[in-house]
C-alpha cells in the first residue's frame, strides 16, 4: 500500500465527492510550482484536490509551504491547505493540495459536538473514580460492608496530579504550535485510570510539533511520578507503607528488567520467607503508601501510553521520527505481543490491545510538514523514553541480580 492509499481515510478521499466542495483544476495548480522549490514529476486527482509527487529542493519547508499556499490559493480561486509528506516506498516527496473548506469539513466530522463530548468526559471521570476506588480496596456495593470511599482519595489525588501535569504540559506545547486539543477523555481500566485520550482538533503544523506535544506529556508524567513516589516514601521514612497503607498483590512487583537492575544496586527486595518486598503481610499483600503507589502506577501508565502503536503517544512519536510505514509495522508487532500476553492471562494486555484497536479507525489528518528533519535531540529523547518504557514493562524471567552492596541498614 502506497502513501496515497494509506491516508485516504484521513482525507476522506472516498466520500469527498458527496460534499459540496468543488474540485480543483490540476492543470492550474501545476503552474504554481517552480524548479527551485518543489518540482512535480507526477500528478493526479486526490479527493477534491490533487496529489503531486516530485522533488523538494528547498531546505526551509515552512517557507516553501507558506508561499505555495498563497500561489495555489490564487490559482484555485479559493483557500487551500498544502501538505508536504514523504513517500517512503518511492523515496520522493509528496505535495497534497486540498480546498480549505474540505479540510475544515473533515475536522468538523472528527469532532464530538458539545452535547456529546462533555457527558462523555463526565462518564469517563466517574469510571476512573470507580476503578481507582476498587484498586484502593473500597467495596463499591452500596449494601455490602467494606472500606470507606475516603480511603481511595490519596490514590485518586496522586493519579490526578500525575495525569494532570502531563496533560497541562501537552496543552502548553500545543498552544505554542497553535494546535487545538479536545477535552481529555479519561481511560478507566484495571489499574484505576490509564491516562487520557486527547484528539487533535486542528491541523498540526509539523512532525516536530507532533513529537513535542507527546514527549512533553510523557516527560511531565514520568517526572511527576518519580517526585511523588520519592516524597511519599521520604515522608513515611521507609518502604513499610506508613500509618495507613494500601495492600497490593505481590504479583504487581514481579521482577522486570528495571526492577532487577534496581535490585542489583540496592539489594534484593524479597525477605527470608520469599515475600516479594519486606514487611509483606500474608493474606493481604505488600503494604505501600497510597501516594507512593500512585507514583509507581504513574510510571506504568505512562510507559503503557508510550507503546509504539496506533494513536498512543508512543505511536505518534514513532510516526514523527520514522514515518508512517514503520509506525504501522510497530503497531502490528505491539498488538501481536499484547494479544499474546492476553492469551497468557493478562487482563492488562487485553485492555491495551483493545484501546489500540478501538482508536485505529480514527485516522487523523497528516501534519502539514512531515518532511523536515526532527533533529538529533528528539531522537535521543525518544530513545530514552521508549527504551525506558520497555524496561518498565517487559518481564524478566531469569530472576534477580545479586547485589554487591550491603543491605543491613
């Protein structure tokens, strides 16, 4: 499948003929290009506009796009939007020209109106509160006995701070690039709240903007999770859960690559009886400070959102860095691995496979500039975030590393 076919759903190529937007004259549009900026070697109708394949010769893509947008608009007799994309199979640049009215119609169709979006936000909030209360050990049966709902407050507040900081930083970055975002739709799941699903409700100016918005959210959530966990543990003076702990199933702390490395540095966290952490209580689990546990959950939730698949933050980052073709490959691999984990009994894997597939059909319009290089520091940041997420999520079946440091203090 080529680039043009891969993004047909996003542009609405198959149904643009049903609208009232008049199609553009390709012959007139072709006269607007020059040898020094972008020289088309092939052209064809695409939706209500045109698709030109050729060679981009100018280094400043933003400047070329702005000048072409004016010239193409004059030739077409209406406002147009100009997209520069990369055809990875043919190793050529692609310029897609569409009437602005057609693009605005596509954006309007992808948005939920006010009558449905805010009730959905409220429903997702109630769902997250319910799942967070369940994780906190609160019995939601109004006729049954159980812990008071106030017990879920520390964990709920901790998750709210972690998710909120990431969401605020993403919106600050979006404002910097002039991108409009939808309200955040919370994702209730097995771990309480699994973050937010936020849609882009306006055109994204470049792949750099797409990467920066997703990276800002991930970095903010990771840093907040770390700070919250450290502050909570320091306030309690240890890792025994404090005065009012939550009791977590030991399987949550089963060794993965990152935890195994931590053990290598600070010593094993299992006691003489084989409990996964010191002070584990038989029949209850591991005592953990609720805010510290919120920090641990924040790490896991952020790592899951960085899975390189679909419309997740990790999927957007891979697309911005390596292109659509590689992003589709990583999506297929990720979904296959999650399905394998689900068949092995992991509810969490099944949940995230469902999330990826559920948003798969909500194709977003491409960025206006997917050709300009992103710079070395973005590749370094992506390497740290994506590999750190794998260290947090991938299990390590070989047990724990021995520690070379004393642990009797």
